[in-house]
């Protein structure tokens, strides 16, 4: 992941995600993005995992599960091969739109029941109402479906070009997504840290055309911000080298 627009636009450029984790994730077989599990298609109630993060469709992320109620949730999902819902919880409360998550790999189990896992974002959903009766949060949900508008090839190529440019500027090895996947905006946003608020905005947007436009603007602004930050740092370095004490 390239830490770019979210942190850079806030004048804080983070570090590139550790290569060890990248290599480990790359070794995990990718599940079909458009194939949901039987659980996702047969029930309306979904176990939710409220977090201070946003998981986009196609995005992979490591999670550390330590609370007993969410150990129950993940244990059930592993046993029954079910998805669960990752949904943003912040100062405004629980958001309405989240992403189904599938457990790709169990990285480590601890004697006290904690577990480290890798998940992948699948279909989006909208919460209709919260339900009760389980140790973990549950809700009745419905799929959030995109408008049937296909992006132009020129727009997809433009977005990919901006992504390559940002990767070159920060010196990161990048893995290019499939431009014809129909989810290019999510594929790109999953590889660049745009920050929680911006990712939630993308998640709730039902037009791939508009999402791709937003992502392109963020990529362009991120590249400009990184370039400016490095130019200022270089100028400061040169000014400092010319100063001598008495």
C-alpha cells in the first residue's frame, strides 16, 4: 500500500507497508471477487465487526481479533465458511454502509484465544436494522449495487497513469490492477492510503464513473503534495548546509 493522499494531504507522509507482509499476502490465493459464498446469498442477517477502518471491495487487510465476542464471530465464520461485515465505527457512530469480508488465512493463533487473520473485501452492503441475540453485533443488510454505467477506457488509463506516477515518485514497487475488472476505483484505492473518510466516501458511492474520477483527483493531488514536500525538504537541507557558526 502506498500511504499517499489521506496522510500526505494532511502533511504527513507515512512509510510504505512492510514488504514482509506484502509478500505474505501475495502468497495467499485470490478468491473470485464476484463469487460470494452461499451464506452471503441465503441470509439477510450478517455478523458485524465495527472498526475504525474501512475495508474496500478487493482490499486485503490483516486483523488482530482479541475481544471474546469477535473471537466468537470469527470462529463461527471459519467453522461455517461464512463472511462477516466490516463497518466503520467512529465519533458519528456506526455507519450504514460496510463491506462483506472473507477470511483468507489464519496467520497465528494464541493460547488465550486471540487470532491474527487476513481478510479480503467482497460485496458492499447497507444496514437496514440492527438485530440482537448474539454475543457480537448483527444486522439485517441488503446489497449495495452500482449503477450500470461503464467507465471509458481513456478514464481507466488516465487513472492507472496517475497511479504509476505516484509509485515512481515515492519509489514504491506497485502491483497494477486489472483495468477491465469493473472495480478499478476500488482496486486503486485499496493500494493507496487515502484515509478513512475518503475511503468511506468511495464505499458509499454507487457510480464507478464518479468513484474513478474521485480516485484520479486524489492520486493527482497526492503526487503534487509529495513532490512539493520533497522540494521543500531539499531546499531546507541546502539552506541549512550553508549556515556556519561563529
